[in-house]
């Protein structure tokens, strides 16, 4: 697992680049700096722009979280992780529902990385889910219980941490300890809309619950002054923690 002293620290904010094209993502990246935030490339942007946009962001000095939630047979996921590592990403993820064999194959594929090994985290329950939507797909446990089960599987498989809602971060921190990274989407600064997220929390409250990194998208990317929003979050965390 990760050495938390090595990887946790400023900037805690990971901005989700949920843009439909590379030009918009790169334009946003031009308005901020690596000292203010890390960047997340997800399915929409990667599908539109491919690996090239990741390489361009890395070349600009940003830590890039490649959020593709790999979930396939173990060999395929292992090869995908190895390919992602060659792009120079800082972090990537795989879905815990893929099971132990798949997660261990993903971890093993990164062990031979020649440069800095990317962090590998497991996806548990998406923040768009609640008890009702989990029931629709045959998962009877409430979100917190499902996250706990999958987080245990991730830790057993030797990954660096998990993606989870900030609402589950407190119990995850107690259960799995300080060396287990907690990456929390669904973060909304006070006064901003929740959009399609069901389980949200403010940045300060999330870190108090044990979150290591805060994934924030539209409240920053759609703000008239993204730098001001990032600086406001940083000031809130520095003065209130």
C-alpha cells in the first residue's frame, strides 16, 4: 500500500475535467497550476481525446488521476493498467466488483513500472448511488455496508486505497487505518448545487472525516474564477483544520 506521508498533502483537490473535448480541458488547465490542484481525466474526456490529452497534462506538470474504473477479466485489466502507467499518470483505478483476482492482477502489472509507480485505488460505490439504486442491481446492502465490504476486498488485494463517498470516510479511516488512501468524489463547497450526486459533503467536513483527496468538478470548472475557488478551498482547509 501507499506511504501516506509520501503521497498525501497539498494540493488535496483533484479537479474533474469533465469536458467533451481536449481543447476545453487544456484551456482549463491553462488557467490553473499544479500547485493549486491535481487533475482527473474520466471516461468522457478520454473517450473523446484519448491518451494524448493525458500526456499533454502530464507534460505540463500536473498529477493526473486516470479515472476509467477498469473492470474486465484480470489479464485485460492488468494490460490496461500497464498501458496507463506508461502515460505517466499519478493515480488510476479499478472497480472492486471485479474481485480479488482482477485487483491483484492490476496491482501486479504496476509493480514493474520503471518510473514512479502510479497509485492504484479501488472503486467501491458510486456517489450517484443510494439504497434504492443499489437494490435495482441486486445489491441489498445499504451504501455504507457495501462500501465497507468492497473496501476490505481492496485492502486484501494490496491496493493503495479506495474511492468512496465522504460520508463513509470516517468509518473507513477507523477500519483501515492512516495508510489507506481515501479519495472522495461528491465534494461540494458550501452554497453550490449537488447536481446528480446523492451523497455529498463540503471540503472541510470531508477532510475532518478522514478524506485524503477531494474530487471536485463543476463547482470549479464552471466557476467564473476557478483559481479563486481553489484558493478559497485551500484557505478553508488551512484555517479550519
